[in-house]
């Protein structure tokens, strides 16, 4: 059984085809700049290594983009299937499921209706996801579609964690509350960490660190709390996002700089974070290079990023009244030797001790990075969000 995993953005469509008989990824790629100038298509056959590297191809809309994906998957030279009949089902990543969904579901008219209703909670993402579902339904009629939600894993949070102290009617009328994101990654990584720990009764903090970053407290397989909020803007400092700030500072900056709501939203989401401090890049690798070169702003941004993660780890130890393991994942969490060391060095009070030599080796796969004397296990775990989506799709449609 082969599952096509697709993640549609407003101008993009990432995809991966996975054979669920052995969970082998057959091909993957990305359509970028759909509907705007200079659209780019990338593709790789993971069986042969043959690839298309950022080729400019006309893609005026998502229908054309998905047609290109399907055509390439069937290509005689670089394709991995003979016909689309080999695709059994399609799994879609959906950013926001609101309070409707605490697990993945098969798409039907009611699901589409619910997604459209909660679209204002994720205006940049959900409309694009809905469009992607409808395009697939048009081009692959009769195939079952499954939606897998970034917010679903976090639905086990208690009300004391997800409620905001606004007037209660802002929750009942507007559904303003914490939802959390990156849930597919947090779910996968926490499950792997539990297996590595070898105990079901566990208290695990997952640090999903990339250009977008989030932390979760997972106790006995269920989320107790998570750093992102009603939107992905909340929580720790990120590549271009502020993370947590004083709400009054937002109003102050708007008034002083004469910014509209949309301009301030853009400033907080796309011009802040690491980029806002160093002014040149949001890429952590560039930040690390500048820090090592002695750039004062880079040193500040690096310390700010790690400090806020330390604060959340400390808070989540309190939330669970203990900790068994910290699991690092995501582009930064998996690859940055310095960030893991900086974060762990300030947590020695909890008995957290990183094996610095092992950390510096950048070992592949899922690796324990704590010393023998550490009271808390430290893991580097490679996330696999597409595989989680494929597994849920397979489970619901087989």
C-alpha cells in the first residue's frame, strides 16, 4: 500500500510517497512559488538517487502543481510508480483542527465544513490545506483522503494550561485559547523517547527546534503543556517570530511607529526573532557562524534563543513535578552541537548532564547524549512527521 503525503501552503506543495509495506520513502519533493513569479519544482527518487533540482516550471495554480507531481511520480525515467492506481490513499498535513479534532480522520463533507469554519484561527494555512484536499479529490477521484492535525496531539492539555485569562466569553464565543503546534513531531519524538527510556510511566520534555520552535511537556504519553499558543507566534524565540512578549509592547510599537494591525503582525511573525536581532539572517547556521566570529548581536541572539528554551524546560519540570528525559529534534535540535550544550549546561541543578564528546560527534539516527551519571536522559531524535501522517492514513484506510 502506497500513501501520498502532501502539505499544501498558500504558494507551495511539499509531497512524499511512502510504501507502507516496509515504510520506505520512495520519492519526495516540493513545488515552490505556485501562482507567483519564477515557480520552482524539486524532486528526488529515493530509490535511485535521480533528482530534479529547483527547475523552473510554469505552475499557475495548485491544480497544475499537483498534476506535475503526479506526472513526475509516473515518469518512465525518474518515477516510482507506473500509474496513479498504485497510490492507495492521501494524507494531508493540517495546521489547525481547533477543538474539533484530537486525532486524525478520513475526509468527508463534514470535515471540510469544520475546517472552513475554523479557518480564521489559521488564516495563512488552513485555506491552503483545504484547497489542497479539493485539488486531490478532483485529480484522484475515489481515493480516500486523511487529515492529520498539528494541534491534535496537544488536545490532552488540561484547561488550566490551555485557557487564557481573558473574559470567559472570549473563549466560548471566539475559541481564543492555547492550541499548540508541531504536534505530529512532538507525538513521534515523545513516543520514540518513551521506547528509548523503556518505561511507559514517563515525564518527557520535547524540544522541537528549527526556524519554528516549540517545547512540550509529555507525561505518560499525553501533553501536559506546550509553548506555542492560539497561533505559532507564542512560545520561545524563533527564526523570524518573537515568541512570548508583553502584549502592551505590541500596542506601544504600533502607536510609536504608526503601524497597522497587518504590518505589526508581519513584523512579529516575519521580521523578529533571530532575524530581528542580528538583522541579516534567520538561519541558525548563519547565526552560529557570526557568533563564533565574535559578532555581538549574534552572541546576544544565540543566548536569547537558548535562554528562553531553558526557561520553558524549567517550567515544564515544575508542570510535571519531575523529568525523565529531554528529547531534542528539528533542524537545530538535531544538528546544533553548541545549542544543545548551551541549553543543558544551565540545567545541572536538575541532574542533567550532557556527554559533550558524544554530542560533538554528530552521530546519525536516534542517540542518547547524556552521561552515565546524568539523572535525566538526553536524546537526539530525528523527527519523521511525514511518516506519522502516512501511518495514520494507512491505519484509517487499509
